[in-house]
């Protein structure tokens, strides 16, 4: 299978092609990825002798899948576990698209919304005391020296 065919299959959502692309980067680091599609969810199982860095692996998977531009995938479930251990070390779910579109309020030009008219004012400031001027005291003797 050529690189171009593999990339096209991955863009179509083929789990084996996606896993093969991921494993090209992961296997030199001692990790393997298995990918499965369940409806609109992509499930990625990461296995290695050491528990992989969660933040780094989530970013790796998210960036890779986002780059493929899979239209049918709404979310990604990432499961990480050590080789030989059946329970996951950690799991993460990423939502690529909002589950429900945001609902905007209906446009009703006849309806006026009454807003409270009371305004919030800052607390009154304390008056600042007048600044004192420094007092200069001169002795008669000192004044004669200045002349």
C-alpha cells in the first residue's frame, strides 16, 4: 500500500489506515496504537511498557485526527494502558464538534426587554488631607551667614 493510498483511506475513516499512520510515529518510541470506529466515535488504544504522557498523547491524537478532517467522527476516546495490563492507566474523551448546535433566541422585534435602571456607583472616596509643606527653620545666626 502506498503512502498516498494509506492517507486517502485514513481520510475516509479507515481505522486500520489511521492506526498504521499513528504507529509510524509511535513504534520508534515503544508504543502501539489500535484504532476502532464505533458509530461517530473513534476509539484509540495506546499501549506501551511505560504509561505514556497524557497531555502529549492527547495532543498527538487530536492533531492527527483533526488533520485528517474526518466528517463522520464527532468524538475520540483515547485509552492508555501498559502492555500486559487489562485496565487502563488513563482515558480521555475529545469532542471534535458540539453535540448540539447552539440555539439562538428567536428574533422578536416587538418585545422590549426591561433592564434595571439602577446604576452601580463606586463607593465615595475619602477626602484626601491637604499636603503639609515642610517647615524650614532658620536661626538668626544662620541667616547672617547667607548674606
